[in-house]
C-alpha cells in the first residue's frame, strides 16, 4: 500500500507538472496547419565544387538566410536537410513568388572600393541602417505586417544608397577569388576574421588596399549587393597594399560575430548554384479548415472510445478512461517539452498512439475477466491481469518503437514527425496504461463499495460470484 | 462459441490470396496504363510537377453566378501550352458548390504560373488568394522520398525480425513478417484498384500509413504469439493446432475490441477529418482490418502448418529459458 500511495502522489505531481508545461509552452503549429509556403532548395555541385560538405552547406545556408531576411517575412525558418538541401519555411506567405525570385542563383560576393569623399555619408547611412535593423527585429515580434513592409522598403533604399557609395575594381574582385574565410581569436576576448585569396585575387586585393590605405575610405564587402563589412586599411600598406593574398579583418568582434562573418564570406564565395527543388503552399484558411475538422474528428473518436470502454468494461473501463485522459495530458506536455512542431501526420500519430494506449488496457481487462471467470478472487484476478498482459504489451510496443526508430532515422520530413509523435505516445502509454491504471485500480479496490466482481465483469456464473465475494 | 481456425485454414489462405492476387493484377494493369506507369497511381510527391488549386472568391458579388465550365479551363490551359494537364473541378465540401479548380501539370516556373492564374481569373472569376494552393516538386525529390521510405521499411522489418526471434523464435518472427507483408500488399493492392477505378493517388502520407500498418499488424500478431508461447509453456506436449486455436480464441475478445476502438477514431477522421487526412485514414482502416484478419487467420495458421510439418510442436521447450528470463 505504501508503494501505491507514493505512485499516486507521483501521478498527481506529473499531472500538475503537465498542466503547467502545457500552460506555459505553446506547441508551434507546422506549416501545413497554419498556412504558408515551404521551399526546398537543392544545392548543386559544379565543376569547382564537386561535392557539397557540411562547411559549404552552412555557407550557402547563410546566404539563403541573408536573402530571406531581406524579404521581411515574420518568423522564417531556415534549416539544412540531409547533405545538400536547405528547407525554407515562410509562415503566412501564400505566394512565395518573391522568395523564389531572390533564392535562385549563385551568391554574389564582391570587394569594392569606396568612392572618394563619401565617408560622412557612409557613416550616416550605416547609423540609420543599424537603427532600421533594430526596429525590424522589434517589428518582427509584432504582427504589424504593413509596418514590417514599410521598414523593409526603407532598409532596401538604405542598402541601395550605401551601394552607390562604392565602385567595383577593374577587374572586379569577386567571390571566386576568395579561397577561405573564418573567424579566429586574436588578443584578449577579441576575435577577427581571416581571409585568404588565390594568387590572382591576392594581386587584385593588393591593388585595392594600396589605393585605399591611409585614406580613411573603406573596402566595401558586398554580399548579394548588401554591405556586410566595411574595413579600412592602415597607412602602412600605402606603398605595396596588403600583399601575399592573406589578410585579417579586425574590429570589436565577438566569437559569434567573427564566425558569422566568416561563414557569410565563405558562402558568398561558393560558386555553387542553388535551385528550388520543391515549393509547397497551403492557404491559411485551408490549413485552418483541416486542423479544426481533424481535431474535432479526433476528439469525437476519442469520446466514442471512452464511452465504449465504460459500457463494455464497467468500473475498469472508467478507470482506463481516467488513465487515458492523464495520458493525453502527459503526451501533450511531452510534445511541448520536446519542442515538437505539430503537423497533420503528427496529429495522426497522436491519435494512433491513443489507440495503442487503449489496447494495453483492453489486454489487461480481458485478462482480468478470464481470471475472474476461472474462479479466482477479485484481487488475484486484477493482479494477474496486469502481470500476464505485460509481456504482450511490452513486445507489441517495442516492435512499434523499432518501426518508429527506423522511420525517424531514415525517413524525411512528414515521416519523421509522425514517427516521433507515435514513439513518444507509445512510451507515455506504457506508463499511463500500466502504472496509472494499476494504481487507480487498487485505489478503487480499497473502497469496499467498489469491491464487487460484477463491476468488473458482467454475467459471471452464479457459483463464481458467491465464491469471489468472500 | 469457439473458432477452429486451423480446420479451415485453406479457406483463410484462399481468401487472402484472392485479394492479394486481385491487387497484383491491378498493379500490373496500372503499370501498363500509359497514364499511370506505376503499380499505384503516384501523386505529385513521387513524379514531380506542379499542382495548382484555385477557389473562387464568392464574397465578391456576381463572381460565382456562373458554374465553372471545365472546357473553358481546358481552353485556357491549352492556350498556355499546357494542353496535356489534368484538370478537375472541385466541389466545396460544405456547400457542394463547384467553385474550385485543380490543375496538375508539368513543372511550371513562376512566370508560367502567374500567366495561367491571370488567364483563368479573366475567364472564370476572381480567386480567393487565401485559398490558393500550389505545389511544385522536382522529380528527384520524389524518388528520394520513395527510396528513403522503402529503406526505412526494410530496416524496420529487419529490426522486428531480430527482436521477435530473440523474444520468441525465428519461425514466429518470419511468419509475423509474412502477415505484415500480407497487410501491406492488401492495402497497396486495394489502393491500386482505387487508383484505376476512382483515380485515387498515393502520396507521401500513404508511405506513412503503410509504415503504421506494419507497426500495428506486428502488434496484433505478437499478442496472439504471446498467448501461444504461454500455453506452450504450461502444456508443452499438446497438439500445436489445438494450442493455436485456444490462443486465438482466448485473445479474440481483445482483438475485436482493440480493432473496434481504433476504427472508431479512424472512421471519425475518415468521415469528418480534413481533406488531407481522408486517404490516410482510409489506408489505415484497410490496413488495420487486414492486420486483425492476418494475425488471427494467417500468422497463426501458418505457424501451425510449419510446426506440424517439421514436427516442432514440442521443440518450443528448448526456447523456454529465453522466454522466462526475458519475461520476468
């Protein structure tokens, strides 16, 4: 009984914790439920880059991020998928035409020279740009679409204005000459970004820096026509420029900033074309339609199951229903904790795992009935119902989890979400359907009014009834 | 009432074979069909292309007065050089009014798509921007999806065989897989027939459905095997046919109730759920029904048949040490 009591407390604590989790962590809805567009970008190999490695993919992702952020969409999600793909999700964007336009094509990285006598202008533009960017971040958190678009236009104009202050070298020093770029620590807590050109690029870079050294004018590093860095060159390089093809960009960089700039430069230098392999859009209302009707259907089905359990299994059925509700709470909370994004297949996985949870209880109760019919006492029947059903519940659930694991590791997108929700659901159901039901069942057994075999199994033979009632 | 499933096992096997055979014939016919060229009618997910869905905005006065004429839509598509597209008029679920257009065509780029939409707007009416939907899938992506799904399936088979031969015995595991393949084939076969007759397409969710069916099918089979194992332990010298019959009968209540409760949820989704999940629920309904059937009538009778032929009915005792240690 001591063990039962501590289990009961554990269950209560878990319920409270689950409710707290559900109340505090919202479960984000997948694109198929909230509406929006999803673009899959395939990174292609080229003659210069025959294989795509993680380093390259990361670089391209940075370029894609830059381009998408330029669109001013709220909450875009950009992630790498597999070895050569990048997934872009744009919630709320019904027509991804704009995104398509900016996403295709190879990144354009260029080192340009600042035109003479534009220092003050550049400074003014850079200051206003910083302000606009801060404002943009704030606006993204709000839902004011018009303001976001307006601010984005201002940013575009600002970019354009900045770009006009620079001019290309002859021949232009573009990304293909850049061999590598990465952040590394310098003295103290400071970081800098090291860049390295090939021989031809080194020559161009030396010329560029020679012209700018000591003038106070900057090198303009442009990625897709947006200024990402504007370092100046010290007077000591006025004679020969920075020769040898290597240079470092110093500044008050944190490790994060230095790495980001490094990745941006690398991504911009990659001569890999990207191609949009897949576009999917779901209209916002369409997503809403399917989520509401699917959820209603799921809840309706669940209520029918709950009713069936009580009608068929009597008192144990009622207890199983309570356990099932606990199950739903705990699973929902687990989803929130695991940061699962809810998609349609995910909902399907959840509903199916409810089926699995019910199955475990059905197995147990059928077994309890059999034992009762065989003439065992009520207590022993309940005991052996749980004990005997356990091995088949375990084997059944383990095989399901094996299938889920295969799906999760090998499947893609949709399949993954489904496998994860089903596996988590099955794991939780092992607890709710066995431990919860068992604890509640024995709790009910302590109440004398409920200790009647008829409440567990209707139509018991008369002789049995008399026997077990003692 | 007691079912003696082993007595009439040739009947059960004949029923299953007939359904599977019908499915296979349908797959061959589909394969030969120049419009399908695959065992099941593949959706965009697998073959690539562009699918556009438009719905007229009926809040605008006069916009939906005329029903959409499919021939007008065809004309427009032809004028855009998309004569071989498949075009459907879609009825609204709530009102039954035919205000939607579904077009499936080769891969369209941004410009072609916009042109098509503008041309259609001109002839048919203004569309509700909120309800427009379009998907473009490159052919390589679909192939990859299929490949990864197939690999996942094979790996999960292997995992299930290993686990079941460890927990039971190898022949149990193999027949569980036979039952599982049976369910997958029946579901795929019936969907192949649907594809031929009703034009039902299979998408990536169908692969998810097949994988779920395998999980549940094994679960059903395991419950009966568990009972056979238990009975064999207490009665190692009984005739295998009787033991299997008993095990199936003892678990029959559970098999029926579990299938029933799962079906309640699935039918709810099938009848009232979102459009996207309908075929998914239907595939699961077919697969789970086949799964319940195969675990009761196929996996168990095959096991009896095998053990009777090989005189292994009593051999199980040798595996008992594994069972008891793992079961406790």
